[in-house]
C-alpha cells in the first residue's frame, strides 16, 4: 500500500468500468484523484459491486481524497480546464490516465459511416492527444510526470468488423511512442496498457451472449475474460516509482490473446 503516496492523478472516463477501478485503486495506494467523466453516475450495465456509490464516494468511504470534474475529452478547452482545476485543487499533477473511450463495431469497412469514424477518432484519439498535451505542459514545469494511456489490443493489430475503433487505437499506440521519444529527457514517462475484453458496461452485450462469451474465453490461452482489476493493478505499477525504467511500452493485458487465438479445430 501507499505506492502512490503524495501523487496527484487524473483519470478520465472514471465513473465506471476500467477508469473507476483505476481511480479507486490509485486512491487506495495514497494518490489524490481527480475523477473525470461526462457524468458522475455509473454507466448502466456495468459489473461494479451492487452499490449506488459514485467513484468519489467509493474513494472517500475508504478515507481517500478525490473530487469529480465533468469533462468531454474530445473538447480541448475542457481538458485544459480539467488539468487546471486539478492543479488548483491539489497543488500539482503527477499522473494522467487517458482512459475515456468509445467503441463502434459490427460493420465491414465500407459499411461504417462518417459518424462512427468521428466518434472513435474524437474520443479515443483526440481525447488522449489533448490529455497528453495538457499534462505535458504541467510536467515540463515541474521536472517530470507519468502518462498512462489505455490503448487496447485493437491498437496492436487488426480485428474484423471494428475498423473505426482499431484505427483510432492504433493512432493512440503511435502517440504513446512519440510522447515517450520526445519527452523522456524531461523526466516524463509514457506507457500504454492494451487490454482485451474486460467485463465493463461497454462489453456487457457480448458478455451476456453466452455463445460469444464462451467462444471468446475459449479462444485465448488463459480461457477467461479480463477483470477491471487486471488493468488497474498494472496502472498502479506504471504510475509508481517501481516502473521508473519502463518507458514507451505497449503492454498487453489480454490472457495471451495477442500470442494466439484457438479455434474449435485446435482443441
């Protein structure tokens, strides 16, 4: 415990799912946390424990320090305001987790329309881009900081019927590397976490389809879906001093999915 003692962190998309798990875990490890999202309430269909508590309430219940800030990450001024209010409230900024994301799927490349493309591009790429930019401005003035981008295995390769999502996450992968190259000399570390399917409101429809849920679990070496804590545990490590020489990495949290996928014929 207390691996993040004295640090201030922003986590975007933190009202539910992976972002919520990271924010709660950061607070347990001693960080002061800015919980950023479009709405403070949890998304419907999530896998959080049966509670009506918001992320901030969950953190405060355990004695942690946090506050909620409304932010549409696709709007640069809102992201700039988010970083500014974090510094005003807690005095500094040490970590930003660019987690907010949106998913579009179910169509071939020629079937997606411009709205689908814009949705993924604006939230997944531009949201991460703005988060990196605004945090870097603070980090340059204080001699360093840490960026953790939630990427996805979609940023490491192709998948069928989700091209608009994959290309946005592929761009986030490249952005993470570029930030690492340009700002490592300034003490700014940047890494990406690349989860496969984890149990969140975003994946609820797939998980509740027994055929899909079982087919996916059986297709990867560890034979199970991801849990949000699989990602949050790594996010704590990457924000801590323990990972001080890990830089520019894109780390799969995928049960071995990127190693291979089994088919029925393989069994």
